[in-house]
C-alpha cells in the first residue's frame, strides 16, 4: 500500500472570481496530512461544498500577497476559531502576511483559541520549510511582480513492503521485521547480516513529488527546482496569443507552461489560474498539449492523484 | 413616480457561512444610488450570482470589524481595481478599517486606479455621515462586543408631483412649475403668491427610511434612532431558547428583534444573521411574529421594497 498523495483543486481562476470559477486554492492530502496551498476568497465555502473536512488542515502555504491567493485566509482562521480548534496551525508565507493577520485579529479583538505559528518564506532561495514523518515541503523562488514562491511537496521513503513468501519461509524476530521495513539489514552484534533487506523487501520506490508554481512569468530558471516532479501545477493565465500581455503582467501562457513541463521532465502538468477572459478553456489545454501531451486542465472539486 | 428604494439581501448567516447561506451583506438601491452595507466573505461572488452590477456601488458601510461583516471588502476593492474603476469609492466604517485596507494594499504593492476615501464612523453618537441629492445616511451606536454602528438610510423629499388638471387650466410659466415641483409657492417680486404649492401639487409624502441593525444585544436604547422606520433590519441570531447565549455574545433573539420593531413602531421587520445551528429558520420567524406580525426572514437574492 502506498501512502495517499493527491491534490484537490478548490479554485482555478485568476484575479477575479468569474464563470463560476474561484480563486487559487488547492488541498493536498499526503499520508493523511492535509496541506492547503493558497487560499483565495471563498476557499472555506469551497471546502464545505466539496465536503472536505477543513479541521484536518494543519499547514497552510501562501505563495504571495496578491489577494486572489490569500483573501480567504482570515475567514478560514476565523472559522477555525469559532469551531473551537485547539491544535496548532502553521502558516508559511511571505513576510507581511503576519502583519495582515495580526492587524485584523487586533481590530476584531480576537484571541484565537489555538496557537498560530507563522513561518516567513524566503523569496530568494530554495529552502526546506517543513519536515514531517512522511513528507517534506520546500519553497523556491518564482518571478512575479511581488515576492512569490512555489512549493514542492515530497514524500519521504516510507516503510518498505516485505515479501510475504519469504517471511513465511523463515520465522523472523519482530525486531528483524522492523529493521527490514525501515530498509535496513538486520545484523547480529558483530555486524554480520542475518537478514538482508534486498532478500526480504520489495525494491525502493521513486520518491513522489508535487510541484506548485503560481504565479510566475515564463522562467526556465525554476526547472532545477521542479525537475522530474510527478505532477507539476503551473499557471497558464493566458492563451498563446497573449504572450506579450503575459510577460507584461509576469504571468505565463499555456505553451510556456507546457515548455516548462517538458524541459523539467515532469510526468504530468496541471494548468490553472485562468484569466477571466476565457470562458472556454479548451484552447488553453490544446496549446499546452502541443508542447507537452500530458497536460490537464485543473477543475474545481476534482482530485488529482500523484503516482 | 416615487424614487426606487429597495434592499437586496446578499448574505443572511452569522459567523461562519453554512447551509448555503453567506455572511452579512446587503445592497441598497435608493434613487439609483447603490449602497453596500457590510461585506462578508464572498460578497462579490453573491453580487455576480444575482446579476447586480457592482460597478455602480459608490458607498460602502461597514458596521463593525468582526470578519463576517467585512472579509469580502478587500476582494471587492481589488475587483474594482482590476476592472479599471476610476470613480471615487467612499467607505464608512470603524476606526482601524483604514489600517486593514492600507496594510493589504501595501503588501500587494497595489496603487488603486481609483480614489478611495475612508470615513470613520462614530460608535458613541448618532451622526449624519452622508448627504446626497436624494438621500441621507446616519450612523448610530449599537451595543456589541466591539465598536459597532447601525445605519439609517433616509430619502429626502424629492420633487413634488403636480396636479395635471390644474396645470391644464392655467398656463404656468416654466419658472413657476419649477418652484411648485420643489415645493415652493411662486410669488411676484413683492412676495405676493401667484401660484400656491397646495393648489398645484399633491401633498408631501412620508419620508421613507431603512434602518439596519447588526450586530447588537437587545437594547431598547436604539429605539429613538430607528423609530418609525418603514423597514427595519434587526439581527436575530438566536431562537428564544438561547436568550442567555444571545446576551453573553451580545446578540439578539427573534423575540427581542420583534420587541424592538414593535416598540420602535416600524412598519416591517427583516430578520437575519442567523446562527449556523439553525438549518430550518421557521421557528425564528414564528418567534419574531409572536411579538411583531410584520416580520420577515431575509433571504439571499431577494429584494425587499421600502414603501
């Protein structure tokens, strides 16, 4: 059994909510840890609509301080408070987000029921910002009009699956089984291998990663950060005919998202952050696919597995 | 023809959006002036859903700084900006709202395309805060956990309707007609009345008022501010069985809203700010009606005329 690793899209539109599309937000489930990435206005309403238990969210990641990526955050914090949350909430985001939160709590005279920890992200360099039992999260710089980071969520090697038939052959002590599942040979006190992990466990699997890039101008410098990701979310605000407008606003076109996916050698590309000018998104998809066939439109309420 | 005067409810729930109900917000149309009162999260989405042209909004009134009354404001301001608004927006609200707005504009590095004027409300005394050609707005103190005001929107006497038959009888100069419509007698240079307004115009009509009270503990001291209103919106967060909880949280029950309406001699009462604990609102309505028969549940998307 592999650990759960999937992303549910809560918002796919840029700038202004329109065509029934909400602003950027995604819920990542990794090994039953729930991570929220960005939090546009109405994110808590989307979470409820899709029957996602938002009390399970312990980590929130905000890419940058344009409102379409965080205007839903205070509402979510407030609902956690009103729902009598007690456990720690950790928010990762650009410097300044702490001031935005603090000012609003102060003016509403709110003392949260739960501890809130704020961790500022570094918009200049890749950094490991969270390490838990089953996963790590890195932030890395994106080029946008204001300081902005992407996020890379990476599973850690979990326990190895053991080969049932081999276990049946020999009666292994519990201690040996624990070692083998952790991927270590079991040895005696002199260091002689009694049970070798290669004999008893299936091979290591590839470490899966999810890379999230929004918002960004077309920027091949991000490729080392996202290379080989199993799933890449890359903004595709504009169609190819708006390449000039994309550059001017520090956004990307569909083809540019496809190019980044291809050059980074990812497995699949998820598009999003669509401009309000597009009601029909099929040209966006087609333009990305022309560069990178494994392109998909992100759609609200849909869960994308990362395998 | 009377001037338009109506209120469209955009949100009716308290604290947390639930049961498909949004947080407090109302759009008032008075003589084709559009006033937004309170602005819970998702208000801009509600405006779009009900096909209300939000570019027409020139005045926003925020009662207090609990998030369910203003978390949608930044999103709305941001959408005005992105939609290339140029005209003045005036926001009335408690001290501190200016800081909340300014901090967020600063961190997103936004210079708005349009002038934004902030007018702090006075939570201690009734005050005239806006006077336009066709209407006035007053704020008045409400008793809540943090500084909070209600708002009273009052039409001014518009032009008088003239009696057609009387006009046909005598050929009045244009100047005289203008005077009569403005409710003034038309005189010669010595001050002799040539055409008396009582002879040529229909009687003055009652000045219509809409009073908005949210959030507030049961407080008969507000009665002088809202006495005789044609329509009173008064919060009814709780059912009568939660009177203790209502007092504790500085909110009102349905019966208390009804009592205020009765004692203030208003024509109609609109209930709202329902607690998330109520899926079925009919007990709230029944309890208010037991005190004041002309009680109505506010429902999102419904427009209530003020006559």
